[in-house]
């Protein structure tokens, strides 16, 4: 499943309110570790193993309302949501921790 770019707070709220598990990558263009993790996140999103999970990305500079509401203070941050609630997360460019997070909900 491709990664969905979040374009607004209402898009974000609609996405996480679904019954699906949603894993969101919070990133910024100036963040080197974010750039390093992006291909890893994209690869996981396209893996058949994780087809039951929705994947999304939020540019924190373009959508500060979303990142501030979730108190995102370090990048990259990956958060898992289920039924509109934050259920888990990984902070930093940690490929194995991200994989563990996603496998938990596969």
C-alpha cells in the first residue's frame, strides 16, 4: 500500500479515525535522519506482509498544527494509531525499532 501524504488536520483526523491501524511518519525536509528513514518506511508500506496497515507521512513544517497537537519534539517520529488513539511510537532513525512497531500490528 502506498504511503499517504497528509495534507491537512482534517485529513489526518479522518485517516487515524478509521478502524485500521495507521503508522505515521513525522518528518521535515531539513532532517537528515528523516531522509535516511524515508526509503525504509516506503519499503515497509509496499510490503505484502504489512498490507493490513495504512501508512502516512506528515511534514511537520507544513502541518505544525498536527505535530504540535501530538507534542512531536524529535524527528523522525513514527506513531501508530488504532481507532483514533495513539497506541505506540518510535522516536529517531531506528530501523529495527520501526520494524518491530509495524510487525506488532501486522
